[in-house]
């Protein structure tokens, strides 16, 4: 079952990352990014080494925007969560659809 979890107001600058711990999600962390004027979100807890992706940076590979983990520089596609750099080392990140309602951003989480 998919539910909307509140992140906050849409005030990120282009190319900015921010981490959220939505209330009532049992510690799940969400990394929100703004790229190409769009908000994208993936699970903030890197599945390779447990580092926070929101402490990393945004880069591009083959035209795709990715968040790069600050610990080992593995990059994950911000739209699909796919590991674009080293798929043999770790899997993909869970992506979340971001929606805006009444001036507030929400992530759709299963």
C-alpha cells in the first residue's frame, strides 16, 4: 500500500540535496534532490556502506542525474534509483515519487 509522507516546503535550490526522516516511518530516511527543475527522491541510506546520500552531491552520467554517495562515490540515478557506477558492488536504491500538494512536498512510500 502506497502512502504519502510529508517532506516539507519546496524550497531547494537547483542541484541541492536534503535528507528527511518522515514522521511515523520507523526511521526510513529520504534523500530529496532538485534537478532540472524537478524534485526527485531516493532512500537516503546507501545500501553499500550505510552512508547518507544527502551528504553527497549530484553528478551526471550519460545524461542521467545521479546522487553520488560521499563514502565510496557510487552514483544512483535520481529517477530510477539504479546504480549507474558500480552495480557489481551494490544494488539499486529505492526511488520515491515526489508530489506537491498545497505548497508541501510529499514522497510516495510503499
